[in-house]
C-alpha cells in the first residue's frame, strides 16, 4: 500500500492486457488513480510504435491527469520477429517517458518503471542494440528488417535486442539530471516466461513449451502469472522506494541465475 491516503496518479502503458492490465487493476484496487494507454481497451488509445502516437499519447495522458502525474509504468511491448518490435519495445517506452518526465518531476514522490525481459540476457544483435541506444529509429528499423528477412530465427533477435537496449538505457538514464536530479527512481523489471495472451499460443503445445523452457529455464515455481510482475512494479513506483534506481530486477524464477551463474561482477 502507498504511505498516504491521497491517491497517486499512475500512467500505465499496455494496460489493455497482460502485465499492464494486471498492474492497472492492482493499483486501482489499492485506491490509486490509473490512466491506461493501449492500442485499444484503455482510457487512451494510441499506437506507441510511431513517433506521432507516442507524442499524442503523452499529451493525452497529461491532459487527462490534469497536469499532475506521480508515476509512469511502461508495460507495452511485443515479441514478434519483426522490426515493429524495436519501435514498440524501445522507442515506445523511452520517448514516451521522456515526454512525461517534466510533468512527473513536479510530483512530491515521482517514480517510473518499465518492463524489460530476461530475454535481455539472450543472444542479440550488437549492431541493433547500438542503433537503438543512439536514438536512430530509422537505422534500427533497417537493421531489424534485414534480420527479419533472414527468417524467424534471425528475426527473433529484434526482441532480445530491444530489451537489452532498454535495460541499458535505464541504467544510463537513471543517474542523469532528468531522472535522479529530479528525484525520480527509474527501474526495470525483467520477467521470465509470463502466462499472457502474448505467450499462450506457444505454451499450448509440448514442443512450444520445450522451446520456451530451453531458452528461459525457470527452476523456481515455473511460469509466472502477470500479477507477480504487477506487485513489484507497484512497489518500485510507490513512495516507499526512495533509493532503488537504474536496476533491471530479474523477477524470472531463476532464469538469470541459471544462465549467468555468479559471474556477474566482471
């Protein structure tokens, strides 16, 4: 629960389904005010894969919130082996947050969190990651399209690359004047395999589950429900979190520990 009786105002992207929907529902149950953003089924319907859509969504969020926003949680994302994935997962998060940062900074306890993925630990395209971090969306889309043209296996690299870049962006940005200087903790959560509309088709078959589990081994409690992520996102963006920032927290049932072991300090 938050530490005051005054509801906080949250902007949640991807609020129409999956982790975003669970997060929005949890916050509302706790008495918070939530403005959802999604392609459909939310207070703000917008396409975060485009620059115009991000700007429009941010402007609408500020307007609906009456110019007062306490926290932003960016859950919107896709895992398709196509370049659209990098536009949604990276620019649809980073640009949207940047639009809202000045308004967020006016809150007495501003917070921001995003959804990355344990897939950020998987093989990726360094070239694509660097294009994303440089802010060159046109170049990133070109690289992503070239990967997709090679087939689904290479095309899949759009996903882990987008999440690797997002986690690196969080780490870089968290300590800047825009975020730390404005008193805004900025973090990411990284789930393993979450039971959601995005994964249900693959998890419905034995071969699909094997493919997923070979790449995302989860020895603790196996696949998670989206509410598991919602609880951590709610804490990271609550007034209780004053010093956790720049982190990608792997809430993944052991994927990170299995894939990387204890050699993470080099």
